[in-house]
C-alpha cells in the first residue's frame, strides 16, 4: 500500500532496528506457510512483533478459516474466533508498539464479531497475556521478570483451559529432541508454572476490567 508508514523516526531505526514490514511482503512470507496460517489452532509467536504487521494478517487468515468452518453457528463462531486469537503471541520491546499491536489485533477481532462486546472484552484479557512488552533476547518482561506465556486450549462447550509456561523453558523444546529426553513425554519435561480452572468467555471478559 502506498500510504503504509514503515518507519516512525530515524532515531528509532538506529536505536531499535524499527522498520516495519510492508503488507505485500508479509502476505508473500505467510503464503510460504499458508496451511499453518489457515489452521485455527496453529500457534504463532512473533518475537519482535512491532505493531502486529505479521500477527494481524495471521489473525485475519485464521478468522477466515473460522468463518468457513463455523460461520453457520454463532456459538461456535464466537468461541473458535477467540481460540484463534488465543493462538497468537508476540513480544515487543517498546511500550507504544506493544500497545498498538494489542489494539490492532483487538480491532481485527472486534470487526469480525461485530456487536459482541463481551467477546471483545475477553479478547482484551487474552491480548494482555499473549502480547508481552519485553526483551525477546533476554526473555524478560518490562519488569525484568522471566516472560511467561499462557497455553490456551478450547475444551468445547464454551470453556477454555489455560496453563502458563516460562518462555525460556519453552525455547528448550527443540533442544530436547534427538537426546535422551526424547524418551520422556512432553509433560514430564515441561511443567507449567501455573494451571487455571476452566474458564468461559464471560469470565475472561470480567478479568479485563480487573
Ligand atoms: C524490524 S522491526 C519489525 C516489526 C514487525 N515485526 C514488522 O515486521 O513490521 C523490529 C521490532 O523489534 C523490536 N525490538 C527490538 N529489539 C527487541 C528485543 N530485544 N525484543 C523484542 N523486541 C525488540 C523493535 O522495537 C521493533 O518494533
């Protein structure tokens, strides 16, 4: 797009390498993993997510898949749309970019479900946890604590499961493959730092105002 703004300031480019990716290039790159982008439950993490130039199109593709599969049922459409959002993760160093990224994803989600204010609030709870302001290299959040990401699952009948894992532990996942740890089940190596009771959209929406 001709009016896409890919640089905010020369200072930010020099200090943080902040140059945003144009939409045409994002689309070409996502097409390289097309089937994954169109799978509702595939998980995407962008460790330098900016304002969401990759994550927003991923969400759009997932929502198109939700529409194709569950568009005939308001209940399923609503719950799978939120689940699609739950599978999108980002880390961003700069607070304004992290906030913009959450806003852009929230806007895309809200436009899809139109008048569903409760789902929009639930989405804000999810985004507060999934889009972390922090340092992806140090794997720490803005407070200097280890980054923790929620793993969301959809249990069906309107209920979600949440377990939290440390990002630094998750990055060891590939290191375990091809070693003696292959003999273990994944849950024996990777333990959540917290497991939550099953939760509904209404309950998630209430959490956003806390
Ligand atoms: C080249 S821009 C890309 C932004 C986005 N991925 C895109 O393609 O439009 C790099 C982004 O990474 C952020 N960044 C720089 N160092 C980072 C770090 N250590 N951890 C997380 N984000 C970082 C910058 O603030 C900037 O928004």
